[in-house]
C-alpha cells in the first residue's frame, strides 16, 4: 500500500539528493515538476584549502559566478576575502576556469553555469628569490 504525500520516483526515492524543484515548461518537466541535475563541482587548490578546512572539492548548484561565490562565502567565511575585493568584484589575482576554459572568455560574471560544469579557482602566486 502506498503512503499518501510526495509521489515516489523511480527507485523508490521520494526526494533524491540530485533533484531540485523547478518551474519548467511542460515539455521540459521531469517527474512531476522535478528536474534532474548534476551539481557544479568546484575544485579548490591547495593554496586556498587552509580557508576551507582542507576541503578540496565543493558541490553546489549555482546559476552564475555571483551565486557561486555567495554559496562559497556561506560555507567557508574565511575564503571570502580571497575571492572578492572590498567592492565585491573578483580579485585580480584570482583566475577562474570552467571546464578548463578561462571564464573571462566565456562571458565573465555573466556566464551561466551548466549542469555538470567543473570550476577551478586558481590564485596567482608570486614572490620568492632567484
């Protein structure tokens, strides 16, 4: 006998972790208004891991760069000053790559992430002696 409430999805799940509720056009609907998605994977280099409690990868579902940074800020507050300057702009020394392409050539802050994108944050490192 089936319990009342949320409909069951294939596999017996009522709410798998990779599903979010969206308002979709009828032709785009998944199972009863749900759409399957793959999270964005953010790779955090060793130089920034001391600000992320040694977290090397972070998964989220961000729409754009500002949304991604907001989610990173919420999860890792110590990382915030290393991503944005006082005016909220991406720091000059931080390079951001999406699927191995520099985000500046993909539209910069206006780039809309796609399902399954992999983001790499690369801080410029300088200094040392010759």
